[in-house]
C-alpha cells in the first residue's frame, strides 16, 4: 500500500489538514509526534469537496483538560472554516 503526500491531496482536504497540523503544533509543541490522514478523501476524485476527514494524531502524552479543550476548539473552527467534518483519534 502506498501513501499520498500532503501536496497531492484535494484542495479542501489539504487546506484543512494543513490548518490542523499547524494549530496542533501551536497547541502541543513537541508533544505532537505524528499525524496521519486516510480514507476516501485522500483521492483526487473531487478536489473541491472536503468531506469527512479521517485523522490519527499521535501525541507523546495524554493532553490535560485545558489542552484537550484547545484541540476541540481547533477541530471545530477548522471544520467550520473549511466545510469538513473530522473523524479524529488521538
């Protein structure tokens, strides 16, 4: 199975995942270990459609309550801005 690079993703998905990555770097710093995007949205069939973005995020430690709230706010704001929905696991 081969992967797809971020720059190869459809525009709406690329923008949303890039925004999430950047926001998580701000929130988590070095505790952000990795992020994977997967599912049908990684195909270029409909580049304008954001859809339902399946996301795995690996963190060095479980976030405390204030950090978890910031992450939730980031998901909500990015979803609203880009017209997508998240399925995210941390």
